[in-house]
């Protein structure tokens, strides 16, 4: 999913904002291409014309354009073009790697799989927490990594991996992501699963 306006970040098209000298979208695509995923489809919008052009030069990535009416509406539109189940990833997860993707695929059973992190982890890292939900007595934040299945039944997988806690939505989030991208040992209990 790479069609959002990125107005909170205010640095141009969000998918092309660099973290560690590489556009976030390139980092996400690298993780997906190295993983067990079978195909990669990028959903852009009229809000991200530079991103669409950048993707057109990339082999192995199909591009579909959504209306740019918001994440949920654009995801619904994108789902009309791909089969289910489908792994969905937000382009603002620059610390994603193939291990995280493969573990998510392995954890998927049926229905929907929503990967969350404790909101406290995001606060500890100093990154923005835009929305939370209560699950199992914990305050959680969605990561932007999910599996959408054929039915609505949801499984929530809780990860304590710091790399999943960093969605770049604001300028300070990009600073934290850049620091973690260059640091060793950013993985925190990556296999912890509170499903």
C-alpha cells in the first residue's frame, strides 16, 4: 500500500522518503522480494505519481492504481485485483525484513491476521502512536502488516519486534527509523507471539 498523501510527514511522497539512504518503498519491496511471497503488487494512487513512475522502472512489481480516498477505501479497491488470502504491507514500514514477512506468512491460519505491537513499545522508542485498540488486556497499535483472508474472523498476533513498531508518519519517526536502520540489534523478541 503506497498511495497515501503523507501529509503528516510533509516531505513529499511518503513511499519515496529515504530512511538510511534508501526510499522506504525500496526497503519494503526488498523485504518482500527476499521473502516467501509469490508476487508483489503495489497499490498507488493519484496522490503518488512519482511513486508510480518509480515503480514502473522496477522489475517484478505489478502496479495498480486506487482512487486515493484513504487506506481502507484504497485497500478495498486493491483487493478487487488480487486473490485472497493476501499479505498487505504499508509502505511506511522501512525496517521490515524477510524474516518478519516469512514469520507472518507462517503464522497465518485463516480469516484475517492483524499484526500489532504494544503501544508502550512505540512510546518507548519515541515514535508516534496514532491509534490503538485493546486486546487481551493490552493496548496495541496496528503495524501495517496484515493478512486479509476470505472471511472476517480475525486473529491478532502481537509482536515485540521494534522494527514493526516504527511506521514513518511524522518527521521524528523518520529520524528514529534512520537510527534503527543503522543500528545492530533492533530485533526485540521477534518471535514473541501473543495470538
